[in-house]
C-alpha cells in the first residue's frame, strides 16, 4: 500500500511539472532560510552552556545607589569582593576575577629567538584572570594543563590560533614571548598552555590569558590600597556548591555589604546593591549591555525566529493554494477511489503522504542549498557556523522533524479538502471549486502578503534608523579623523616626537593626544559634588585627560568660557571643561558655570576642580544612551593612549603612507596601526547592523516566495479562464482589458494585506525604536513606498501570466468548444 501511494505521488509530481517545480522551489527556499536561521539561533542560545557545572556559575552584578537616583547595572566590582564573598559564604565553592584592559585594546607581542629577526604582532582580546579561572570555566587544552596553567606570575595561555600565528604550527609550550604596554609592561612570559578557541560560544572571547599578577594591573593590585567603593574594574565570578539555593544566598547580600563595604561606601557617598546573574544568561537574557563583550538581546532572536517561521509559512501557503486550486484535476481520482471502497482516512493518508514526499525532497534540496550558502550566511551574520554542525544528531532530528512538520502543515488542508469530495457529483462532472476553498486561498494570499509587507516596512524602518545613527550630528567632527593608538610605554613616550613629525605635512590640520575618544569604552569617572553640598550628594561624571588642543582638533562646540590653551599654563592645575549635561545634573545655570567649583573626595582628602569652559552636549557613547555628564582635564605629562589626527584631504592613502613612514622612523619595532573615528563610532551598532542585514535579506526572499505562489495561482487562473479570454478577445477586448481582468482580484488581496500589515508593523517597529535614547520618527512616506512596491511587485508577477494568456490566439482556446 505504501509503495503504491509513493508511486502515485511521484507520478502526480511528474505529471504536473510546472506546479511541482513551483512547490518544490518554494518549499526548498523556505526550508533553507529556516534551517540557516535555526543554526544561527542555536549558536546564540548555546553561549556558555558548555562549561562543566554551568548551572552553578554566576557573575556578581552591581548597582550603585546614590541620593540622586538608581544607576544602571554594572558588571564590575572592586578587587576585594571576590575574596570577601568566598570568606563569608561557605555556599561559594570558588571565585575568580577577570580584568579587561580598557586602556589598550591591543597588546604588543614580540618573539625573540636566537638567529632570527624579532617578530612583532599586535594581539587583541587578551584578559588577565586569577589562577582559579580554569577551575570555573571549561576550555579544551591542546597543550599544558588547565589546573596549573596560571600558577606562575608570568604564565601566558594562548588560543590555538594565536599559537599557530606566533610559532607556525610548532609546539608553543614553554616558549618565551615579550608583551609590552599596560598588559605586560615589557616583561617576558612563558607559554603554559594552548586551548581550543571558544569565542564562538562564550561571552569571554579570549585569544589569550595572563594572570592578574602581571603587568600594570599586577603592580596596581600590589601597590595601591584597595577598598570596596572605588576602582570597579573586575568581573567577579563564582561557582556555588551543589545544592545551594541562589535565591536564599542572594538574601544574605545586604548584610554582607554592610559588614564588608559599608564603611567605604558611606565615605564615598553612595550605596551599592549586589545581584547574582547566571553566566549562561549573560549573552541573551541579562539587562547588561556588555559583559567582557557586548551582549545580545533575546528580542533579536525572537525577530529572527519569527522571520524563519514566516518564511516557511509563506512556502507552505503556496503549497496549500496550488494544491486546492488544482483540486479539480484530482477530483475524478478521488471519486473512483471512493467508489472502489477507499475510506476517507486512507485518502487523507495518501495526500498527506504525497505532501511528505515532496517535503522530504525539498529538505534534500534545502540541505544542499544551505551548505552552498553557509559562507555567505556567515559573512552576513558575522558568525563562524560550520557545515560539520549538520552532523549533530540533534540537528539531524530537528531538520527531519521540520521537514515532516512542513509536509504535514502544507498538505493538511489539501488532504482534508480533497477527501471530502462527493463521488457521485465528481463522476457526473458537477465538481467545481467551492466558495469556501476560494475564500481560503484568498485568505492565505492576504496572510502571505501581510507577512511580506510587514517585513518590508520593518526593513525600511531599520534602514531609516541606521541612516539616522550614521548622519546625526554627534557634537564633534567625526569625519576625516584618523586614530593612531599607542600600544607600549615606549610609544607613549614618543608621542610628542611623532606629533611634531606628522604636523610637517600640510594635509594634516591638527593632531592631539587623549586617553579615550568618543565611541569607545571610557572606564574613568569621578564622583563630584558642589561645595555647598555633602559627599552624600555625589554624582558620577565621566572623565578624560587630553592634550591642550584636543578639543579644537575634535571640533567640539563651545557654549561658555574657553577651551584649554597653552597661554594658560594653570589649566593643568585642576581645571576642567565640562558639557551641558553636567550643568543640568548639578543644577548649575550656564551663566554661572565659569569659575564654579566641584569637589572630589579621594583617600580622605577633598580635591577642588574649577570649571573653565562648557561644551555643547556631544555623544561620547552610542545613541542607545542619553548624554551623561562629562569632564575633560589636561594631562600633566604627555602620556596618552591615542593621538587623533585631523586631515583636510580625501587622499587618505598618501597621508597614511606619510604617517607610517614617520612612525617607523621613531618606532621600527612596532607595527603602525590606525582606525577612522567615524567607523569606530559605528561599531557600537554592530548588533543592529547585523540584524538589519539579516532582515533585509530574508525580506527579499519572503517576497520572492510570495511572488512564486502568486505566479502559480495566476497561471492556474489564466488556465481556468482560457475560453473566457478567447470569447472576450473575439468580442473586441484589448490585451490591457484582459490583463486588468485577471490582475484586479489579486491586487485587491494585496491592498487588503497592506491595510492589515501597516498598523501591525508600525506598532512592532515603534517598540523596537524605544531601545534608542535618540531615534528617528517613522515617516509616512515609508508606508506609501511599501504599498507602492507591494502593488507593483504583485502586478508585475500576475501580469506576466495575464499578458501571456491575453496574447494567445482565440482560435486555439475556442476550437475545443
């Protein structure tokens, strides 16, 4: 019986090649999109699930609470918290800290071996951790032992990729590497381990690890007095003992804070609340915008999951529509089978079986397409998904389940619809498509285009917001600005010489040093208060140390007072230039700002700062955040992390070549690096840019699948009305009349879809825009443009078949009458 059904299914597919091809192509493309997005979603959901005892790993999160207001969550703590937590709570089995170098985003690695020239590389994504780090986090070691890898002060653990890059595939264990800058302070480090890269499934995207005893941070921890209120720059993780109730432990945190941190926090003028966040939730489910690396939002996965489902639904709707539309051709077969004794259940089984066969064939095509398109998809999503993941038994079962579900979904209505035919009516030739079947087909077409129109509207809104983010004035000159970082102490010491050399080029307008610049993380802040207030009234202010002409180089706009100037040497003595947001926060009128004093308490002493100038507000963070108080101060000595170079030419290659030449003259052992300020700022929107690309791509695909179904229905409608068209042509109807006749019904359905989709899309995208403190308004022309595009695409799709039918010779269409 099953063999017979299979043969009949194959024969029916071959008998109607064009409709089978449309169904096969639609299902294959829909399933390909769905499978690719499922791989992406699975990858995002897998973050930090691979660690042993992952369910017992937590990050200690904090929220500073001042008299002013509750501040947002912050994933970093002072150095003493880790030891204090483990001492106080026996429920905590182990703790570890991680320091992310926010002063330098790259470190200079140098390999010196006898008889060989020095190899110099810049390495990114390095973290300094406690020796217990690999006791909590699981890494597969290819060389060395994770339990002992970080015991020595100058131990270095490399990822497989970095080890291969440095030593060309030779064993790396016990090799010596010199690491410069803040990270390594020019000291030698011995490779104590090599691990397989885990950045694709961990929020810690490390390429190498050092111990917290090394470099600048090691000196800081040894030499500086540590307290529980300041220098919050360590991610603190813990592993609980089996059976510990995290909620009960969390209830003990206020008493812990009073005991250990109460005195320091009271002196600093604020309080702090702690919270435990599961490590497995950090990437998607926490409200933290960044923990070591930027987090993602589960909302984006819902969006992508919805797109995957909708794309597959559109393909299934095509199948249903074409199957029910062509039901007349199967009616006689159903009638004969019923006369011969076939029960309705067996007929339903047969038609569902045919649908399953088609779906499994489409799955085979989809798998081939997916493997071919995976490199393109990886580029689109900035992922490194591998075809080998398809061999995972869970993935195989999921794909087979998806194929069977697709077959069941796509074939369910046709199966029940066809099996209901009355054999007496069918065999007498009285069968015709029922009103309910026609209404369902129209309803499904409307549903298809509601999805497609909604996706088009979403794409336009996302693109408009991304354009807004690119074009909005940030309050400074972001274009034609080159950023050159200093990655070593020697490089910083050579700042003045390098600046003087490059200013000889008349294409370079200005160049100035800074610790930080807009668009990158600035970890430095002061807790300030007015002299007429107390330490309990402190407000957090972002701070930056710059050279005399940095503000002019960046093109900040002055609102009151003056900028730093070498004509005022006293500017180095606790004078600051602030933004308007600081005045609002401290309730200082602009006309009274110049000369206003602000106090800063540190280690029992009160330091006073004087406002010398006020800048108009500028964006130093992404437009997700509202502008916060900011203050600039002069660096008493030229020790900067970056130099900003403003040029007045479009011939960047010539200027960069000149700058590289001067760099190599001064620092021949360090590679020359640069970025562009405007591009660095746009990196804050990587998640939005990636989502925009994905939505745009799959929107186009969903429209194509919808048009494919519309094309098939139009072809069937034209075929059903061949003789009517012939009669109309004989009676004088023009080609335009015929095209309009066949197109208007479909265009009505598209217009209905536009009316339904527009308010739904507006509601969804308006909610999405709320994530941005600064956002565009959804313009009316987006709805007009979307509607016009939808109608045009539908008309072109339908009119292709309509014109073909209208141009047929009426003699051919009427000769069988």
